């Protein structure tokens, strides 16, 4: 294995895995730190952790364990992958994990670049934008778990780390790979925010860090990396391939993002939908059995089960029941429902939301996943191994076109009218 990725959630793992696979590297996604060696044909391994919102010491421990396994596989370069909207509170994990990995590898001048211009995430003068809005004015300031209230990434990240955070601004990036490489080599800071407002910037960054042991950022940071291994004669381009899986289907949505709410509304026009009553879940009167029975009675119709709401609705529920208790209880019901649905014959599952995806995939314990065709930017089809495989699409809350759900079911295997 040449390249290893440590992703802090499951949707982010499939996102960057998609970028690497499209770039031609034979890529596999692993759910947690594997207990056995990777298959020899794999050039890029992506370890999906559920560490974004756990206590920082636990996230560091899990990430260092993942680093140990990846280095044992022979990886020459490591990426710590986090969300393109830098989801991380002031007590969050991006800074501590980035520093811990840098310390373990004995490096400084490590890039931190969440940019993903294809979906409107850009970094300029150290500030993160979502389309034409500063991050803290884009709606992400209302995120129910990781509200982002400051677009200045240097300032935000410095409050999570031991020392100052550097900046390689757009002027340096546009001076070319050599100028950026020199700036990073001369940096005294452990982590350095790097501007990027276009795919061309990401390709420049990719060339500049060809020999860097550690990178941190969103999936866009991987855009230029496969070419480095091809040019060095270490790998040959490999086409993306995964089987399409036919069979009964379900969509499980736990994201409260604006994009997901729009997708739910679009899907509900022509398909059955079941909104989860969170109060009923919290008092035990609505369970995974209710989701299972409702869904299995509607297979072939692209049934959608969702827990989503406006920021005001989410805050009211959190105030009533407690933020962590609501999140953990919903994760549990989605995970339990997914297990019951698969046991009932479901073979295609579309999941919206990073925390929900983590809960579902952890409950299913699918093992390594093969990456298939891209559904929408940042979201590939995923297929489990074994005699009775499951096809999955794990969508970050803000990703995907309005018709994403029906489109995803079609790409996974069977046709669904949108």
C-alpha cells in the first residue's frame, strides 16, 4: 500500500476514497482499524473512523492506532481527512489529531486544507467559504453537533492546538509547486492552512506535497496525489469497478442540513416517506421495529425514513432531551433498523448524514468496501464483500443534487424513478 487515509467519519471516508479511485489508484475502504493485512493489490487504503465528535483524547488514540496499521502496510504518505466545512468545535479533534500524527511522524509544515471547490468549499486568505458565504454565515453555524461560528481557520485551529498555525496564502500557491514546497519546508508551525479556490490550486498543492509524509484536509486535497505515484513508477492507473447490486431498498436520512431537507422534500413528491417522531423515540413508543415493518411493506417504492428538521426544531428537541442523548438515541435506532432491514432482505441502502452513516455501517459490520461509480460529487457507490453483498451510498449532509436519493438507488443497482 502506498497511500493511507485516516478519515474522521464514514461519509468523509467514502468521499476521499472516491477521489482517489477516480484518480486511478486501486482503493479500498475499511471500517475501523483492520485486524489483518490489506490485499496486496490495494494502493490506497481509507480507514473510516467515527471520531469527529468524540472526546479529543479518544480521537487521538484511534487515529494513532490507524496510523500504526497503515505504516505497517508500507504507506509512504498519510492523509488525515476531515470535513470540507471543518466541522469541529473549539474542543474538537482536528487540531489534536493533526498534531498527534505530526508528532508521531516527526514532521512540521503539515498542510491543512479543507477546500473542495467542486461543491463550493474554498479557502482564501485562511478563511473558509461555502460558495459565496463565509463559513459562519452559511448555515453551518447552526450545525446541531459541530456548529462553526468562525471562518478564520488559523484562529479556530490555533485554539485547538499547542502552538500557532501557519498560512500559505493564494499568492504562494499560485507561484507554483516549488514555491509552496519551500514555504512548507521553511514553516516553523506544525500545521499550515493552505489557500485553494480552484481545482488547479489543488493540483498545484498535490505536486508540492509529493514527498510529504503527512497531509490534512478535505477530500479535495487528494485530487493531485495519484499522479505522483504514477509518475514515480510506483503504481499503474486502475479503473473503478464494483458490481451493481439488485434487491430491496431503503433510504435512511439523519442529516438536518439544508441540502438533505431539500432532497427529502423532492423525494416525497413521488415516494413514501416516514418522518421519525423524535419525542416518540425518546419515550420508547417508536422503535427500530416500526421502521423495519414500515419499510419492508414498501420495498420497490424507494421508501425513505428520516429524522430531520430546521435549526429551531432541532434546538427545541435538544433543549428538551439533551443534545448528546438525542444524537445517541437516533444513531442507535438507525443502526438497529439497518440490521433488521438487512436481515429482512434489504440489499441497497442510501444513508444521509455523517453520524447516521457511521451508526448504520458500524451496526452492519460490513468489513472492507469496494468503491464503485460516482453518484454525485463526493459520493461513490460502495459494495460489501461476501456471498450476499450489500450496496451502500453514504452521503454527507450537504452533498448531492435534489434528486440524489432516487439517483443513488439507480447507481447502486436497480432503476428507481426520480
